[in-house]
C-alpha cells in the first residue's frame, strides 16, 4: 500500500513541474530574447548568466519529471515497486546537486541585477506581462516593479517546493516506522533537504547583501570587485575593525578575497593565500599574505571573534573549492585551514621577485615546497623552496640578451643561492659540472666547452669564489696542450707541468699565467733542457741542454732569424751518456703537488656528508646526482625537468646502504659489499669513485698520456685507494652511531695498508687501469722493444734447440711431450715443451689485480716443477741454476706483449706484505728473465751469479 504522503509528493511534483514549464516559457525565454545580442560587456555578461539560469531550470524540470515518473510507477504498482525506487530517495544526492546549481545560477543573476536590466530594456513588454507574473506568484502587489516580480517568480516556487518536500518527508519517516528497511534512506533524504533549506536562505541572504553592497561603492571599486559568483560575507561597516599598518577605510570579506578600500585604491588578497596567525590578543588577530602582514583590531572581543571566524571559514571554503553545505563553516572537513597549500601569485613589491609569478606550494605566506617561479624577462625557476627562497634542487633558465639561447642551471640551492652540486649549461658554448657556494663556482668542478666553441678547452679542478684556484688540469685543444698544476684567481700560479701533443713536457713555476724562473723541458727524443722559457715553450735566456747521447750544450738561448733557435755557449762532447733515470724515465710533478691534498675538493663534500650523519636529503647536494644520459640532460633544459635518479630510490636509500655495511663486516662479505657499492653509480662510494675516474682521465688520457707522468699517476691511484677505504670507514662509523653501537677502534698504518691493498685496490683498479697501464707502456717502451726482439730471436728455435741454447740439462727435457707427425724429427718441433706452464703464464694479462697476477706467476712455477717431476718420475725441487733457464724458456714461448710494463706495474702496486716473501722472490725471478731476454747475444752472457746455487727454491 502507498502512504498518503507518497500521494501528496506526487501532487507536489506535478504542480512544480507545471510551474517550471510555465516559468521557462513565460519568463526565461522572453528574458533571453530581450537580452539577445547585446553590444556592451555588461549586457553580454547578463545574457551569459540568463542562459546559464535557463539551462539550470531545464535540468531542474527534467529531474522533477523523472521524480514524478518514479512516483507514478510506485502508486500504480505498489506491490512490485518498493519505496526505495523513488528518485527522491535513491538519487537524493543527484537531485540535491541540481537544486544547488539552480540556486547558484539564480543568485548570480540576482547579484548583478540581470533581471532588472533585462526588464528595463523592454519595459513595455513586461508591463503587459505583469498579469502573467501575478498568476505565478501569490502575494504580489500591483505597485511592485517588474524586476522585483521577476526575482520573486524565479525563486518563490522553488522555496515553497523545498519546504513542502521537508514536511512530507518528515511525515513519511514517521509513517513507515523505525524498523522499515527504507527508513534510513528516508531520514537521510529528509536531512539533505532540510540542509538545502538552510543553504538557500544563506545563499539568498548573501546575494541580497552583495547586491546592496555594489550600490554603496563608487564606480571604480565596483567595476574592479563586481563578479557574479562573488558573495559578501562580512563588512566592516556592520562589525567595525581597524587594519594596520595599512589604514583601510573599509574592509570587505568576500567568499574568494579579502578587500581593503583606501580612497580610490583597492587592495585585493586572494583567500587561498591568506593565513590567520595564531598569535593574537583580546581584540586583535593577525593575517599573513605573500607580501604583507596585517593586524585586525576590533572594538571588543566579540567583534574580533566574528571577523576571525568568518575569515577562517572563508579560507577553508575557498581551499576546498566548493561552497560549504549547508552553511559557511559547516563543511565536513576540518574547520582550521591547512598551513601548507597550493596557489599562484604574482609579486608586486620591488625586489628580486618584482612581477614574478610563483605557482606551487606555500606555507604561512611564503613559497615553501615544490613550485615554479617565472619572471617577465623570461627567467624560469622550477624546484624546491623554503620560506620564500630557492632551497633544494632546482632548475633555472636565464635567457641571453644578445641571442636566442638560455643559460640552464640544474643544481642545488641554499637560501636563495646555488650551493652544492650542480650542472650548468651556458647556452650551447660550455657546460659546468661541479660545486657552488653562494651562487659561485666553489670547490671541485669541470668546465668544458663544446667542440663548436671559438676556443675549445676543458678545465677539471678546484674553484674559489667563481675563479679557478688550487690544483687543476686545463686542456687546450687548439694548442694541443695540457696544464697540470696550481691556479690562483683564474690564472696559472705556482708549480705546474705542461704536456704537449708532440710529447714535450715542461715543469716549472708559473706566476700570473706566465712562466717565471728556471724549469726543465723534456723533448720527445729524451733531450733535457734546464733553464728559462717563453709562454709557448721557446728556449730563452741561460740554460743547459743534455742530449740523449751524452753531449751537453750550456749557454744563452734565444730566437734566431727566420724563427730558428739561436744559441751561444759551450758544447761538451766528452761527457758520459746520462743515466736513463735522469732523462728518459724522469718523472715530473712528484713532490710539487702533494698527493694527499691534490683532490680535496672531491673528498671534502663527502666528509661533510659523513659529518652531518649521512642525511638522505643532502646526498645529492654534497655527492652529486646521477643523470641517466646526455640526452636527458638536454631534455631538462627544454622542459624544465631533470630525469635524474632520486636519492630516495629504494635500492639506494641511505638507511639501506648503512644497514648493508653493518651486515657485511667479515672479510669475504665485505669484499662483495664493496664491489657492489663501487659499481653502483647511486651509492656514495660509487659516486666518489666515478668522480675520481673523471679526474684521472682528464689528467692522464689523451694528451696527458706521457711517460713522464707515470709516477704522478701511480701515487694518485694508491691515494685514491686509501681515501676510499677511509670513506668506507666513515660510513661504517655513521651506521654504528645510528644503531647506538660503539665505533670501531682506529687502525694503525700497517692494518690500514693491509686492507687498502687487499680489499680496495683490486676493486677500484679496473676503473683506472686503462690510463695507468698506458703510462707504463710508454715508460718501458724501449725495454719492451728489446724484449720483443729477443722473443722474436728465440722463437726461431725449435724446442730442443732452445732448451740446449739455454743450457737446460738434458735429463730435464720433457721429450715425451713432443707430438711428432709422420717423418717429423724431434729437433724440429716447436711450442710443445712445458706447454701447461706456458699457457698458465699467458693468463697474467687477463687480470688487472696485482695479487692475481702474482698468483698466476706462482702457478706457472708450480707447472714447471710438476712437468720436471713427471719427467724424472719423482717429486723434484729445482735448484736456482736449473730453474732460471726453464723459466726463460716458458717466458719466451708465452710471448707476452709488454712484459716490462706488466712487471713494473705489479712491483709498484704489490701489497707491501709480500715484500721479501715468496711473491717478491717469484717476481724478481721474472724480472731477471725479462732482462736476460733483452740482451742481443745471449750466448755472450752468463746467467746472473745470484742464481748460481744448487739450493732448491
């Protein structure tokens, strides 16, 4: 059975639907015709509002018709169609939304008096329609204006309809009983429409107050402030308030803005960017805006409470982006506005942000968080802000005045200035990757020009206050030169080494970018000059030349006619040939640049990171950030983004890194942990290693591949290994501190060297091996040439002839290993004797680890003894004078290229713990073989006397 309330609802919907249809046809459509195609802006705005109201009215009629249809279905089939099928119950929220949209459209027309303006244009037509309007209304007097009648006719039926909805729904909820399955639905709908009544009363009151306000303002502020959707919430003429420091004559609080009127000046503040300061006293509260701070003082505490509450509620409402329902301040969200919010604002006050527009996150009136800052001159900044200043990672584009190019800064900022690591592209001419301080290049950095630049060059080194200062390397591609040394105030100053593409090396002292005092010059043919020079390494003044053959020329040098060299001095042809270590193998730079302080600009930020406790937020600023590719770097300038790997990546979060160090402290586990860390470009140790690789390549690759720099490079690699071990210890100390554990005891020098050579050096050496081994090749090129000639000479011998030539005792010859073909004589077979030892020795070039190379050498000796023992049929320990010839045989058959470079690299980088031990002995034996093979006629040379012993090795 259907209740009487349902029947009453049906009749109510029928009447309301008919009223809406008549209102549309008799009022709204004529209003639109009246306002058709206006020429003035206000007329066009009125037309738009009336069109919106007509559309909302049509939506309201459609939903009423749908509700009417559901009621009819219910009344016709009460047994099969339940109460919950009524649109008014099952779609209450949707119906409510349609009603609210109509109310918003209606009040917007009301605020700007769209009805009155439309009626005024055709006043004669509407005087004739007054009778029609009276039919749609009740209580309309004959003296009322047409505009007033239009206002009433478009609102009164709706108000009455909602009122009847609430009355009938309340009756229905009482009728169906507490346990009815749809009671909760009915109560919910009743509450919604009860709230809608409150919403309508507030909306109408605000619209009336706003409409009245425009009549009290002069034309200028009215034109600025009058917006159809804007509603007045509070007026200082109703509740007086004084604003300081700006002496406002009148204060207006709208639902989207706070307005201070001062004469003809209108100061408008977007409520999204207004904060109510918690500081307050009895009659005063404070407001914060992006550029100003105000104090609102009322005559009594009640006035302060009213204004503070209204401002707070209005800010909350505007931040939510929709009107509070049912009334202002009654939303479901918290009543206190959030401290942090997002908005856009254009700064007006003079200063560095004048006319700049910031869009992003704010906190208490200041840009705070992620945001974008744009200046009218084309400058853009995207990144993090803190209390109004650029702080954290950010990208800035700065247009160049003279050309259509930008300078792009991708770096970290500290309190408004570049500070920490960054990558800066100056147009398309040069790129700087390194550290900043107070907006200037400071610390370690690499400045590299593009190949298309007028003067292509590259500087890798230290900076101070924007100038090159300290140790650094500069490469001049045009001149084919590389300078390695000290700088001051952007000039070469102090000890330095110059290397040219032609192989010429110079070492001396620079002052203000010029060579001063004596220096030495080593030419490609190993001639040595000691004296003074010009900027382009021309000999000038007093000096001495020592030629490779031993002749010396001492006197005065200068430029002769036609660009030649003019000299006046004494040529000494009786001098003995110089010691190779003083000319051909002379090493430059040793002692001039202490290896401990050479790259402090790289280690410094790392230790600052460790001292700070390894905070994840400082990892990029102090250790640099990883950009996947140069393409990503170029894209970042075009789109103001940087596709770098974030330090909070789960695989490389500092918490995980430090925890891993604590869990892998045993030697084998630690070795695997360090290998993983050094190979990971996101790990602090991996970042440090890659920066050191960059400096090593900048110094010793290309033009820097000069044999006279081998000593400089070798000590640098060792120092890097010590620093990386210290870096690991520093991270471990932080990890222990975070866990509340006691730090490890300090190491003594012996323990440290053991860990450096045993753990770190083998892991990091592959990163430097290519450049380092090239220097060894160049330094020992002559000896390796003689060695190659000796190998070529010995390779002509068959196995038996070579064993005989080397005076190997015949009972030690492994003739059973010779594989003969048909009609082949034993004396003609090559490369079959001691084959296992030969193949073992050849593996010495397959690894870069000095210890692994020594292990290969040890296995080679073992293979030689194993072969001899097999030949003799018993275990046999070879005496020294039997072992050396056999080793020479194996070395000659292994044909290892550049064996001299290999031996010297092993000797220089060998763990000191092996000095005087088995590995040292084996390496010394290999050195003797190498020296012996270099001799042109080995028949004329006896084996070294130190091997003339019958004692087994």
